[in-house]
């Protein structure tokens, strides 16, 4: 597990820092980091886009598929209301820890086949908002902006990491995965991902239950467990949520609620998936079966919102 990198990321983010202050730390470790500061109706944030080239990826002139890793969150802090790193920061912690782990691997000579593109944002002053059963963190910018900044065209698959503790439908501590979502379809849980999960976690795979509502855009009045699958509204690529979970309902704005061992499982999981996906040894869905489903029942891209139909 990549516990050391998780602790480094927590230490880095557990302060009133913005993405522009995080970027130099990552750059010093040989990572290619772009920062895009954006101001919204409810505040501002700094988006980070980190590209880790693979030995046979597009950056090297190859054609190995690119793994996208999105650290999804509303904010890393809710200052001035609360002081400290909030539970909702898990997505950013995991994304930055993944980048640090891949940088360390490259330093030692271990390159993945495909490129890995990591996106998240760092905002220590995000708003909060009501949600049942516990309050959520809000976002300083719209979901449309978040998807535009974090879901990139070069991503051939997207793993969306998000704290998923503010609910009563998961009651275990660790991580869970969602079924694969693509073009409005909720597909079967990928057997290849179950294999990776069980090898990394050492327990039977745990799946986050989702509804059709969860794969539709925010702002439509429907209940969403959280934003973990919002990237699926902005891409035709397959998307899988990687949920950091808890046994109890934990507010997104709670401090002292980032659990390093669980985050290390999430980081290890996405890296192991990226290794295999970039090498062509892992599938997130069965293309032939999906084609058959579309031929029989029609496309469902209208569920992706205005973008899809």
C-alpha cells in the first residue's frame, strides 16, 4: 500500500493552502502539473491537472490507453466555519497521493505502459450545504466547470475517487467500487475490477449501490448519493467510482475524519488498475455486450443531460 504517500498528501493539505501552493511540491518530484484558478459564484478554487507519461502512452508516441483518475470533492476545507482538513478532502488526498506514488515509481525506473492523467482541485474555503442524513460540502464552482476541468478527452477510462461517508447505504470502513457507467448505461460490475479489489483489500469486493439518479447531472432535483459519478455525465468513456467509506454517516465537513489506511487502499487500487488497463490487460466493460444492449433497447445518452441529449 502507498501509506507513505497518503501521509505526505495529508500533511501537505492539512493547512489553508490552495492548489497553486501544492503544485510546486509536486513539480519538485518531477511531475508535470498545470494549475487553473477559477472563481465561481460561491468562491474560488485551483484545479490541478497532473500528467504521468507511460512508456507506451501518447506522450511517448505510443497507443497504450490512458487512465484518468479524478479526485472528486467539494473542498479540502470549510474555513472559516471549521478549521482543518475535512472528510470531503479524501478525493484530493487520494489523487495527490497517487501522483506522488507514480512519481516515486518512475524515479525507481518503474513506468506504466499507458499515460495516467490525474485531476482534482484544492480549495480550503469551500461552502457547506444541507443534505440528508448529514451535511455535505458544497463547491465554489458549478458541476459543469468541475467536469470540464477534471474530465479530459484523453482519458480512455475514468476512476472517480470520492469520500462516500455521508449516507446510510454503506456501513463498512474501507473502500467500495461502483458498477461501470458508460453513456447513460449502468453496466455490470467489471470482473477484472473485482479481481484487483480483492487482491488489494484482501476481502470480498464491496460494491456501492447506485441508482439511475446518481448518473444524471446535478441540479435536476433528483437525489444523488454524492458526486462520485458526475464525471459520467461529461464523457463517453467508461467511469467507475472508487468510494472511501465508513461504518457510520460522517458529514463531509467533519474534521479529523480522513483515514489514512482507507485512503491507501484507494490509491493502491487505482494504481493497480492503471497498470493493467494501460497494458491492455483489464477491461471495465464488455463492448460486445453493450453494443447488443444498445441495439435492443436504444441509447441512453439522454441521461447524461444536455450534453447527451
